[in-house]
C-alpha cells in the first residue's frame, strides 16, 4: 500500500510532462504539415550514380 504513495505522484508527474510536451509541440507548429515529410522520401530518381544504368 505504501508504494502507491510513491508511484501515484510519479505517474502523474510523467503524464503531466507528456501532456506539456505535446501542447508545446502543437503550439510551435510541429504537427502543421503532415503530408510533406511522407513525400520527401520519394525523390525523383534520375538514375545518376547507378553503375548498372550508365547514361
């Protein structure tokens, strides 16, 4: 039972920190553009540097 006196405040502190970090990130615009990062990994590949496909 005495472990609850330690674990409950620690759990609330961790949850509060996570919520504060989320609110700060949302205010700074971290979640504004959700499409561009996914498209950034699909660059136009012209084949340069490919030894099997010389130009």
